[in-house]
């Protein structure tokens, strides 16, 4: 029997080649985004008003920050902190309202891409190696069909959660209750701006940041031997709620704090810090209490960073990643 290599929730045998696959059109995913974009752009131009823009701004901030960045990404996918189950459900529900996928779909898309990027080479789809127009089409309207995909298993605690199973089966329909509330309060302008345009901008923005964060931009860290490295999208920390510091995320994937260097704005971390002060977040993981991943190497010295209390430096001596110092766990 072929040796099995496990990476988190992904179980791969040698025949699971991360470089093999065909990019194919995903009709449901594609038509969903097209519909939201057409209605959002045309309807948004026809119904523009200050109150509609305010609804768009508030709902986008809440769903992207508390929902996608904190709930889906840092909590559900990476388990970088813990919360009461009721609050976890609320945060993941808000992440589902972004309109990208249900909780299981988000975990699978993230973890399979992560598995490919951690190999010595991988398909252009996972690496964002194509030009922007083709990569936009591939990422937002297509999927990678692999002839021998690795086995994917979500832990039973999540897979058997009835609320998550409900969200997974109805993630598109979750926009309907929001639309009905907006229609009752502000009319069709609020529906167009608060649902259609919000989903279209959120999905397109997620692709754009993902493309830039895997192809260009500043780097402080590299992880030797991997096909894909992370980059920071300078100046986008605030509007991405911290997700723009993707080089840090590749260096410390399990960290709840993405903006780890001085001046790196991370509203998602601010939100988690508030939850911790309220006693609603515990076992919070940051670079201060995480082991450095194997192969992690610092490539840019920043004296301000190295002088900051509690912020870790990586020992670049050969062998597995080691920390020079550590502060007490949060």
C-alpha cells in the first residue's frame, strides 16, 4: 500500500500529484458571481444613495472582518483561538454571508490549496502564476479538476455539527433573510447595495488580495522548499482587516494575529483582543507562543521589530525552525 502523507485534513498518497489537474468551468460558482455582479453594478448605479452606501459599508465590514477573517479563517480553519460554541456559530454564519461558500466548502478550498502550496511544486491554479485576467477567471469562475486528488476529511466535531451542515446546504439562500430585512427597512436600494454589490465586491476583492499576496509584494519571511511563498499587500491592512499581511500568515499559519510587525494594521486582531478582554476568546495563539515552522527563515531585518518586546525572531541556523526567545502564552 502506498505511503500516506497527512497535512492537516488532507491525506495524500504518492499518486496525488499537486502539479496535475485541469481547470474547468464551475457553472454554479460562476453564475452566482455573474448574477451578483450584474445586479450589483447596474442596480447600484440606478439606486445610489448615502444610506445605501452606508449599509454596504457596514455589512461588508462586519461580514469580512468578524465573519470571514476572524470566524471562517482564523477560528474555523486554523483554530488559532477558542470561543463558546454559540459565538463560533455566529461568527461562521457571518462568514457564510460573504457569499463565497459554506463552512465545509471554505475549509476544503483552503486546505487543498494549502496542501498544494506546501509541496516543492504545484499547479499554476494554486500558485496564481498566470496573468491577472486568467487568474481572475480561474479563481472566481472555475475549479481545478485533479485526476488523483488527496482524500479530504473534516474533523468529526465540525462535520457533525448540525448548524454547519445547515449552512453548508443553504449558504446561497442565507442572503434571502438579509435581503428581506433590508427590503423592509430601506427598499430595493438597500437590497442591491447590501446584498448583491456587497457579495460581488467581497468575492472580487478576495481574489485580488489572494492574487497579489501570492505573486508580489514585500516579504520578511520565506519557508524554504515550498512551491509558493506569501507576500504582504502593503497599504491594504485596514480594508482587508489584517488579511493583507499574508507573508506573516505563511510564516505563522496558526497565529490569530496577522499584523505582527510594527505598523501593520490588523482590525481582525483588534476584534479578537476585545473578545479576549470580555472573556469570550481563550487559548489565543500568536507568534509569541507558537513554534516556528520548519524551514522558516527571516530575509529582511527590521530593527524595530527585533526590539519590540514579545515579538519573536527566527534562528536561521540549519535545521528545523527554532525561536530565539518566547514570551509567556497568551
